[in-house]
């Protein structure tokens, strides 16, 4: 089954959190916080103004993003746990430092 979000919604795959602390302690699953970072899987076409003009999305599939802790709705698609959220729930795009330096 494939899924395409509508309007200004985004389908996100969470990026897994750290397994160990900086000091080397292993964090058990029940003590881990759900990460607030993710990868955009797919996007809708964008919102529309009252005039009907399309407002394009600021994110695209493959972007690594940061979102609010309580953002989105958890869904299971093809056995994978994903999030659906509005674009306004996304706080920003995380850019790779090497890619940003090359630009």
C-alpha cells in the first residue's frame, strides 16, 4: 500500500535515538525518549490560499527535520510506525554540515 498525504501534511519516519550515553551507559528501551528528529517520507502538494493559489511545501522527501515533541499522529503503514503532521509542526530542516559548507 502506498500513502500520499493531502494538502500541507507530511509523512515522517522517526530517526532512532541514541543507544548509549556519552559516558558509555546503555539506555534501556523503556527509558528512551521518542526522538524529535525524522526523515520526510512523502509530502502533500501544499496548502491553498483563499484565492486558490497553491503555497508550495518547504520540505521534500529525504529532508531530515526537527519537530515538536508532541507533534503528529502516529500511524502504521505496511507494518512501519510513521507520523503524519502538518508542515507547520516542523520546526526546521537539519542540514548536513559538509553539504552546507559546499553550498
